[in-house]
């Protein structure tokens, strides 16, 4: 079960263009959703949050591998639990697609979504 708040379904935030918006992949894994955000070049910044150190290192390598040198999208990889950092990072759009085989799927029951 995943939850994605897509930019196409939201009005522009305070007159911001897509190039001003920061997207966050809150359950990044090795980067499937993150890489599509970065390659699309539709966002100013893409945050990727992954709680596993090994997958986080793989994610960083994957982003470096697929990103074109002229791509202006900034990317940040955070090794942490999204629930621990969600209030401390700048983000306008959030994608949460936890692994279906994750041993603790209670994360989907603990999320509370709100818009400021």
C-alpha cells in the first residue's frame, strides 16, 4: 500500500512553479520513485529518506549513476526513519510507498497527513 500526493492533483503552492517545489520519497529503498522524480527534472529538490544504511548507500550510487550532468535537480539522501524527520525537512510533495515485505507494516497505520 502506498500513498503519493502527486503534483498534478494539487494546486500550485502559493504561486510556486513546479521548479520551486521539493518532493520527498519517504520510503526510498534503492530509489525507484526517487529516480523518476530526479530524472523528470520537474522539481527543484528531491529528498530521499531510507532507514537502512546499505540501501541508502545504494540509493546514492543509483542517483549518481542515472543523473545527467546538466540535470539541475538537487537531491538529498537521508538515512533515517521518515517518521523521525518528516517535520524537520523542507517538503511540498510526499510519496510513501513502503516495501510490501517490510516486517513492520504498522508505519502505514501511524501516519497522519496534514497540509499547512
